[in-house]
C-alpha cells in the first residue's frame, strides 16, 4: 500500500542530505582550501544521494578521498557522512559496507557509525 506520509518523509530526508552534501563541498574549501569540484559535478549530474552512492561503491579510491586523508579531514568525506545513522534510510547495506571498507583502509572510524 502506498503511504504518502512515508514518501514525504523520505523526500524531506533527501533534501536534508542534499544540504549536508553541499556542506561537504563548502567546508573543506573554507577550512583547507580544498575545492571538491568532482563532488560538485557529480551532485549536479545525478543528485546528492546517487552521487554519494556511486562514490561509495566505486572500487577505486577517488582523488578527493585521498586529498581529505592528506588533510586529516576524512570527516568531510562522502563515505564518512553517509555512514552516520541519520542517513541510514537512504543507503542500503552494500553501499554502507563499501563506504566503511574504504575508510577503514585509511584507518578512519567514527563511533557513531554503529555496526552492520
């Protein structure tokens, strides 16, 4: 059965995530001079949720993730953000596990991730 309220909740969560992704572009630029143009391009091309999903599932380590690691700023990575409990409904287990694997290879872990 179609639940219009549930659909509205999901749309609101996606809009909130879009604002968070915009912050991921703006804050590293302001704090570290890092301009995540590829992230911005992907968000414009396919939307914030799909951009995050694609980045997490990409088996190669993106230059942006490496740059954030070099800056000791992995908390600004798409992978770290999508693992936060707030966004759990937007990403399936496969996406979350891929993001977690990428970050663990870089020795990064946030306690609030929880376990799958």
